[in-house]
């Protein structure tokens, strides 16, 4: 099941891109999008930043309050270190909607409608 979510996540990341001035209005050209991929040991957040082709591990207490797995963040580079600015609720919502649509399409492929009997 984890593999399924990883595939959906990669499709979503490819669809949104990582530099997005429409999604991160007001941020400069070093703006990034990152997604909270997982939480390890209940304390370490793993954020995927595709523009840098890296995983960034950060203590959960450094993320905005209410951060959860699959949430997207507006980020920036502070020197060479990524910094989370805020949760991007717009991108998060659209990513969840695309994920649900992808799940629906997969269910249709796995359980097609019965063929009419003539």
C-alpha cells in the first residue's frame, strides 16, 4: 500500500513542479515546494524537495503547528539549507484531490463494470 502512495505522490510532484510562483505568491525565485513524506520515530520529519532531488530530515518541532504527512510546504533556501516557511493549504488540497481521483481510476481498472449479456 505504501508503494501505491509513493507512486501517486511522484505523479503529483511531477504535475505541480517544484518552482511555482502561482502557488507561492509573494515568494522569490528561490522558492521551493516540499511535501512531508513521513515521520520517523515520531520525532523526525522527512520532507521531499524534488527541485534539489533530496530528502530533508528535520525535527518535527521545527515544522508549523498542525503539520501532517502529505502536507505541502512553501520553502526557501537559507544559504544551502532549506527552510519551511508555511503550510501551503492550496497545493495540499489539490494534491489530495488528485490522489483521490487516481485511487478512483485505479479501482475502476481493478473492478470493471460487468459486461452486458446479449
